[in-house]
């Protein structure tokens, strides 16, 4: 699915940029940019014979996995089983969203934190990643993007769509594992496209952006709760790629995020999530710091 690339000159003028676009991945059929990669991974491993998948996620990746699992099971005689491990402190609205997505005509949603149907289970765990590791050891296929380069290939369609707009000078991505940013950077460099990649991480999770920036703000828990990957497996590959594109890494505080949301609401009418607002914070930092970008800036609006 091709998602809209929306032009907001008034917002650009207010921030102090020559031009700005929003890549509306929140309007993707699968709910976010993860709908580019997770289905690709499932299809790839399904063809290789895997039928039991596991993922540790409470957000966009889990939602994409549920939607595609339902699609496969509706179209094939050999069904897919999917276990989703979520933490004990998952936000109630996120848990409900996952439950509703997993529901089909014959599903029965229980009143506790487990979806009781034959193919999709949502399981709360004290240590979701530990549960994922154990499941993989027992033979399940992990859909964890940070450690599987098959995840990169799914984002090629996103890179191709962005490359069709000739005046783009930079793409800004709110970043956890760095998979999306790595895929875009590799595509742009391979095709000799002069497009910078900028990543934005949060005050409570910035193992990659701290290569570029020092955060001296308050010790806070970020409300952009999708940015959680402290291990940063892709850091060794991603940081050199960002530098080759001429890009940068930024760190966003909660105040930065709220300011970006308010600015977007005022000048575009859109109410974007805290995680999507990270890319707008990056655009604001580029303008305020006088970082040189030759061309328009694209902010990735990536869903919840």
C-alpha cells in the first residue's frame, strides 16, 4: 500500500524550514510502517515452512503481526500460530487494541490478559524478551526486527516511495531498534540519492542518538513509549550509515514532544501520537540548530 506524502508549507514556515512533508505511515492498512516489514518476514518464513511465530511487542509490530496472521489464516489451509508477549505494565488501551485486532467471527476474548483463540495468543509476562528467547529455543520463529536482517527488505517499498519525490533532502525517523532507518539509509546510499537520514530517540532511551548529542535534561520516563531498545544491536551498522548520508541523531524530551504535538495540531489540524511527534522534534532541532539540509524534510508519522 502506498501511503500519502502530505505537504505542510505553513508548518515549515513556522518552524523555520524551507519545506516539510509528512509521510503518513499511520494510514497504512496495517496501522503503521511496521506493516511494511512484519508481513514480509512472516511471508518469507512461511514459505520456508515456519508456522509458529512469536513477537515481544505491545504496539505497532504486534498489531501488524496480528493483522497479517489473520490474513494468512483466511487464505491458506495451513494456519499460522502467533504468540505475542507483552509486559505486565502494558497500557490498557494498547492491550484492548491488540485483543480487538486478533478477534474474528469465531474468536472469544477473555476478560483477562490472554486472547483465547486457536491461533493468536496475547500473553502477559514479567520479562517478555526472556519469554521470546525461550519460545525461539523451543522452535518458534521470532519476528524481532532488531536481530533479523530480513526485516530490512520490507522497508524497500517505503524507500522507493520516498525516492519518487525529487526535492527531498532529509527523512526523519523516530527510532528504537533502528531497522527502518538502516533500511532507508542503505537504499538511498545504494541508489546515490542525496537524502540525509536523521534519527530521534527519547530522554529515557537514546543509545544511538547519544553518539551525536549529549542529553543533560531531567531524568524522566518518556511518553514516547515505543522507543525501548537499549541494547541497540544495529548501532554499529546504523551510525556510519547516518554519517554517510550527512544526517544526525537527536534526543527529544517530553516537553519537546508536547511542543511538537501542539505545533502540528495548530498548523495542520492533525493530532499525532507522541511516538510520531519524535520526527517533528527532529525537524524543529534541525531548524533551531541551523543544521544544513538541501531540500524538503520528510517526517515519518508512524502510528501509535
